[in-house]
C-alpha cells in the first residue's frame, strides 16, 4: 500500500468519530506517534502532512496534529499513547512504530488506530484478519520482517566471499528484533552464512557494537529496520571503527521511505 493510501486511511478515520460523537470538536485532532525524534523523522513528518493535505486536511486549518516522539525509547509508547487517549484525539496514527501500535490497541477500543508495522498485524494481535480487520484498528504491513532474508541475500551478492555477518538488532523493539532474527537464522542456514548477533538500544551500546565489529573481524553488517537505528544513522560514520562498514551500513539498512 502506497503512502497516499495510508494517509487516506488516517483522514477517513479522523472523520469517522465526528459523525459518531457530537461532543467532538469541529477541528479533528490526529495523534501521531513516532519512535524517533523530530529531527530524524522530519522527512516522514513532511510526507505525512503532505499526504493529509492531498486528502483535503491541512494542519492548522481543518485538522490539528498532536506529535509524540519516543526518541528511540520504545518503553515510552504506552505513556505517549495514554496521553493522546486522555486528550480524546480523533485518530491515533502510528506509522512505522509497532510498539506504539500495540500500545494504542491496548489503550483504547473506541479511538480509531491507523498503524504501519513491519510484521504480520494478525500475528501481532492488531487485527482479526487482513480481509476483515474488525475492531478499531487498520493499517499497513510494510513486510520488513519478510524482507530480511532477501536483504541478507543481496548482502551476500555484494560480498560473495563473506562468511560471517553481524546482525545489529534492537532488543527494546522486541517484536521486530525477534522476527528479524528468526528470518535471518532461517536464511543463513540456506546460504551458509554465520550470523553474529549484536544488540543495541542506546548510543553507548551502538558504540560498543562497532567496537565488537572491529574486534571480531566480521565480513559484513546487517542492520535491522528499526526507528531507533534510523534516528542514529548520521552518527555511525563518526565512529572510529565504522570506516570499513560504511558501504554495508548504507546498503543493509532499510530505505528512507516505506512507500
């Protein structure tokens, strides 16, 4: 599903409560939860506003957007979502943030939720089925986990003599990390690659991971698609041990736009 279709879902969900609840303000409020920071997600936020405007909703004119930033701390998702629920927003949008989508689903059964997740939303418990989501949640599956094996294959083509590949995962984003590791392990058995798992949930742990890369002398680096890693990607080339991995970082990370 393209970005415009995703925004159309958000706009439609924002209009839904207006007809159902007379006490809703004339100008609907969209609660947007992002795993990163305003700086790291600036291009996504700009695209979000543009998509809304293409469906007739212009921020400050006929819609208000309440922004909530997790700054890479996935454990803050329940707190951020709870604040939006208290403010009785018209819709909660969680594009690219599985933790926020799950927190929103747990926090409310009445406010519409439009999610964007990298795993199967049925397995995550967000919807009853793909054909008939039911409940108050709908959205997009970006198939990030399903692409892990494909990305590993592309990395192998780039570095045909690679034998050991480091996989950088964020355990704080448990659902994504577990799905990515599971698919990598399956793919590695087929390709004969050895997977060396590195975990990082903070800037300091990223530094430590790169120090390990240099010490262990792995052949390539696979970075899982993760909001925290995306928000810290500009810092990586500054690390002393990052030089030999720069091209792998650029090619192994997820693209800047999900559609």
